[in-house]
């Protein structure tokens, strides 16, 4: 179907039905759309949360001999949870961007309180 029969939006009929892998627009919302803007806004918001998390690690952690600031997950969780309940998700995003390092795939409150998180 090129057009959703349940939609009254005629603009959908003029769009291609599918994009192919390798196409630069594959998996991306149409340029200038509200969906694209929501994605940009969400990316910006998460980026600010990652920056804030790094500042909190710097403020609450201890400087090690290697010159990096480190904090335990338990201490960071207790400090950051009053700001946001998404501490683990933000930590994973920060690690993905090479800003922090910690062992393991996921951190769990209580079980992983002694895991050291290092600010890179």
C-alpha cells in the first residue's frame, strides 16, 4: 500500500513506499518533519543529562593516581537518583560515547554498589 487507508493525509501517497538499505534516508524520518525535530530534541536532552552526570562524577568522585576521577556506583546512585531516575541508562549512554568506564553490561542497585565508575 502506498497510502494508509485509515489516514486522511493525502501527502502520504506521494512518498515512496520503501527506502532501501544504503539509501542515506533509510531509517530516518523525513527531513523537516516533526518526527525529525522530536528526535533532535531528545538527543539534545539526553546529551545534557550525560554532561550533568559527568559533572556529578567529577564533583563526588576521587582523583586516582592515574589522573582519572572515580566513584562507586552506589555512591553515584544515591547522589544522582535525586536528580533523575534514569541513572543507569545515562551511564550506558555515557559509556557508549567513551566518557566513562565500568565493568559489566548492566549495573543493578544493591548488587553492583561497589563497581567503580571512572570518568574518562
